[in-house]
């Protein structure tokens, strides 16, 4: 029972956290040094050279996001459907159409500009599918005549066999 309170070393929770943070920082620095040591001077990827991340720097973050949002028809079908639904909502609620557009898109001009942008991009992609790739072949008259003659000949051959 002869214990002297003043001689015991005490530590606070803040001091323990501070020491842990220092340890983590030291570990991170060691890991970075190991990565740098592993990178060769003969590295071919220019984005890895000079301590890079391996990816090209982003010059404009908004442009990369905008590229990702463009889908098959640039959202044209979606915008048209949205336009139709806004029109129906205006009729149902007996409100002004422009008010509903303003609630959803901010203003009528914003909606129209989005629709125009989508229409500019969409024709290129729509034409690809409408170019006849999925259509049945439409035979010309000459080809139809040949096909009919071939069919007549086949039926005659079948008649001869019977």
C-alpha cells in the first residue's frame, strides 16, 4: 500500500491517438518509398514515370462525365417521353405546361436545348439501325421473276415425280 500516485506514468486517449496517427503516417511513407523503389527508370508508361498515378491527368472533369451520359440515342427517346408525360400532367392538373417544365428542368429553354442536342446526335445512330440492316430484303422485279420461275420449276418437278 505504499504506492506513490505521482510516480506512475499516465497517458490520455488523445496522446494514444496521436501516436497511432504518427505510426500510420510513417507506414504510408515507407509504402510510398517502396513503390518508388520498385518503379524502374526504364518505365514505358509516361503516366507512371516521375511518380504518377498511372492515369492521365483530368483536364476537365465535367467533360468526362458528359461523355458517359450519352447513350444510344443521346437520351432523345427519354426526353420525348418526358415531354409527353409533362403534357399529360398539365392536362390532368389543368396547369400551364411551361410551369411543369420549369419545375423539372428549370426553364423551357433548358429543356429545349437538351432536346435539340439529343436530336443532333441521335440521327447518326438512328440512321444506322434504319439503314436497312434489320429490314427484310426487298427484291427487285427481276429478282422476283426469277424467284417465281424457280418456284414454278420446283412445283413442276414435284408434279413429274408424283
